[in-house]
């Protein structure tokens, strides 16, 4: 990024970060479309494939604070390039694997770790350090919307390639897409100003990362954020992995399943932008409580409604509005509680909890459908967890916003 006006710098920074997340999330959030094709072609069971993706859910969360810490030491751009190469390699090697162990290595470890290096913690942490406080929540919403737009773009594209040329070609296409994040990451390079460098030095010498982590882990508000994000991960991973097969088990076509994932991504663009803007106006803990509560309502409606294509699309649109709208208020609360110096690491740790939930959501979904022949108990569990998460966000300590800004 070259020296230019602060406004143009901010817009460019947010746009580049959103574009990177668009690709990494687009590749990552469409893996459920490969469940039936890969299990049919390789003979790997649904449970084994679900376990590989469950490992990927956990790795995606565990790798984010690690890459965030490395980014603080070696640079965020360098870590994003490493991640792009890992993500591309994991996708390119998947067609060579015919066992559950091989899928664990490529989809569960390599691809997930690569996507983590170009995901929320590094991107939101990087932008938060370069933006004033009143712009951070909305910026996080815009970046998060980029990830949702990736799901909208990639879901029908990947399903189209699977239908026209097979799942192997679709995997190679996602590998090529992952490499496109490298020039975008390079464009994020910038020289720190003397004031920024001095502020970082003072912050680094005043509070170390270890001291900040010990303080955070004793803070009930931070722990409540972890608990809520666990539910978010369970919910998102279960649906990304198993909603396509659940829809097809109801007698609908693979196209309806792919279109549903696309709609979730599209409507979460609006949900993320709305959550990011509202975070400057209302208490973020109240936004999180409403988001989790609405998810419980939407899932309950899905359970009892007739499974027609139109109804499924309406459900996907409603659910999409809350899909990853939890990210802007959660990252915003972490920044409010502890500042931005170690935001990438502290927010990255909440994503570990998110992906522990994701591991269970992806894996137990496969276990449930294999043991019972349906996903009913997973949907009931999802409702219960969402209601618990809504309640846990209310005691979080947060003062009312001091600044109210228009979504300009």
C-alpha cells in the first residue's frame, strides 16, 4: 500500500483484507459439497470423511493464534503467503488420497492450516491496528462480509465444476483460487510510521503477551465469549458439512443444496455489515445474544417446515443473516476489553473455541446420521446450544458505545 490519503488507505486496506477472506472462506466453506462425490469415488465412509473435516475444523481454529503470534514476529504478509501455499497444496493433493488418513492430512491439516493463515484473526488484527477505534467494528463487518461473499461465489461455482467435470477438477480449481491470495497479501505491505512504531514499542514493553494472556484467561467476560463462539463453531461446521446431504436426504437436488450454501453466504454479507455497523451504536454483547437467539428460532422452524426448495431457500436466507455475524461483535469486544496490541492472538484464541465446537459439529453430524439415519438430534442440540450462548453473552462487561457513526 503506497502513501496516500488516510481515507483511501483505510478503504484499500479493508478491501484487500475482505478479498483475501473471500477466497480462503470460499474454498473452505464449500468442502461439504465434496462429501457425497468423494465418499462414492473412494469408498471412504461418511463418518470417516466427516472426521477428516472435523479435524480441519479444529486445526483451523488452533492454527489461527499460532499464525497470529508468528505474524507479530515475522510479519502478517509472510504468514498469509505461507497459508496460501498450504491451502493450495492441500486441495491439489486431495484427489491423490483414497483413505481416511490421507484426507485427514490434506483436508484436515494442510488445507485448514493454510486457510487459517489468511483468515479472521490475522486480517482483523492487522486492520484494527491501522484504524481508529470508531472504524474497527464496521471494518470487521466489511471484512467478514467478504468471507460470506466467498461462500456465495464459490458454492455454485464449485458445484458447477463438480457436475460438469467431476470433483477432481473442482479440487484443482480451488487450489488455483487459493494462490490468488498471494498478490493480494503482497499489496498489504506498508511502512509503519514512526508514531505507530513508537506506540507498538511502548505497548510491547508495558505488557507482554504472556501477561496479557494470563489477564484475559482470568476475565469471566473473555471466557463467556469463548463459550458463545464454541456454539457458533458447532453450528456453522455442522451446517457447512452436513446441510447439503440433509437437503438431499429430503429428496431435493444437489443444486438446491449448493444454492442454499450460496444464499447463506450472500445474506451473511448483509448480516455482517449490519452487525459491524450496529456494534458502533449498541452494546455488542446484546447483539450477540440476539444473533444466537435468532439462530435457535430459525433452526426450530426448519425442523417442522415442509422441505420444499422454496422453504429451504427462505431458511438459508434467514440463517445467513446471522451466519458469521458473530465475528464483528466478538472481535470488537476483545478489542474493547484488552486493546489491539495482541488482538490477533486473543481473538485467535476465541477461534480455537469456535473450532473445537466446529470439530464436534462436523464429526457428530456424521455419527448421528450413520447411527440414526437422520440429523434430528443434531438440530435439537443446535437449538439448545444457541439458547445457552445467548444467555452467556448477557453478563459480559461492556460500557455503552461512546461514538455513534453512520455506515459511511
